[in-house]
C-alpha cells in the first residue's frame, strides 16, 4: 500500500514536471520561426537601406560631377564675357563722350550762326557805306560843277563889253554878253538842283549804312555774349567737329544745329 502510494506520488511528480516542459517546448517551437522572420525582415530592410544609400551616393556623385562641369563652363563663359563687358563699357563711354562733343558742337554752331549773322550785317553795312561814299563823291562832283559854273559867270562878267551890244542890256551884265550869262545862269540852276539832290541821296545812303553797321555791332555783341556764356572755344569746336565726322558709323551721332 505504501509502495502504491509512493508510485502514484512519483507519477504525479513526473507528470507535473513533464507538463511544463511540454508547454515550454511548444512555446519554443512557436518563437523560433518568428525570430528568424524578424531577422530576415531586418536583413531585407538593411539591404534596401544600403541600396538606397548607394543610389543616393551615386546621385550625389553625379550631381557633383554636373556641378563641377557647370562651374567650369560658367568660368569659361565668364572669361569670354569679360572682354565683351570691357568692350561694352568702353563703347558706352565712347558714346557718352561723343554725345558730349555733339552738344558742344551744337553750342558752337549756335555761336557760329550768331557770328555769321553779325558778319553778314557788317558786310552789308560796309557795302552800303561804300555805296554811300560813292554817292557822297558824286555829290561833291556836283558841288564842284556848281562852283565851276559860278566861277564862269563871274569870269564872264569881267569880260569887256562887246561892240554893238544892245542898249537895253541888263545893267548887271554890261561887262559880258547877255546870251552867255543867261545860259550860264540856267546851267547854274540845274547844277545846284543836281547837287542838292545828290547831297540828299548821299546823306540818306550814309544814314542807312550807319544803321546797318550799328545792327552788325549789336549782333556781334550778342554773339560774344553767347560765346562767353557757353565757354566757346573755336579751336576746341573745330577739333570736336572733326572727331565727330571721323567717328565710326556705329557710334556716330547726327549733328543738328538747334537755336535756343
């Protein structure tokens, strides 16, 4: 009896010990495949991450190569642009200089126009003065004619009376033939009339010439004032005009005189 109980207790103890081992083995069988799957999944993720890293690194290297190439092309382009930029700046500066010279030439033309007008008035005035002097000379010649006729009359009065002269001769003309004195007096009247007309014409011509010369003087004063205002220099104006005429067609600026 005691032996039977001992066996039963041993079986119970054995069963009690085996039961946990049974369940533990089952749990071990279920956990092992799960860990392996997790490891495979982690390995797959690692490989994918590596592939992505390699792809990204490759793309970065390609972008760096493209960047280096573009930088090199940009530097080469910049080297090509530097002379063009310098030429553009030089051309712009040249245009500005020519525009400035053009402005000075326009101002010079303004002054020269005033000077030309003054010289034209002066030339006209001198021409009129010459004509007036010629008329004054003609008037003097008429005055000489009057004096000559008067002298002829006085000379005729000094001649001795002609034998057989009429008794009714003019008392003032007893010392000269009446016919000669009468003709001389007629000639004197005509000479005096001509001399008076010539003197009036010469005086009028002289007045007109004086007015014209005064206008020329006023115009010349105006031209000098304009030249002083603009700082006009004939030598510089001539040099600017020559340079503008010789300027390249690409940068030549048309010259147009504009009166202010």
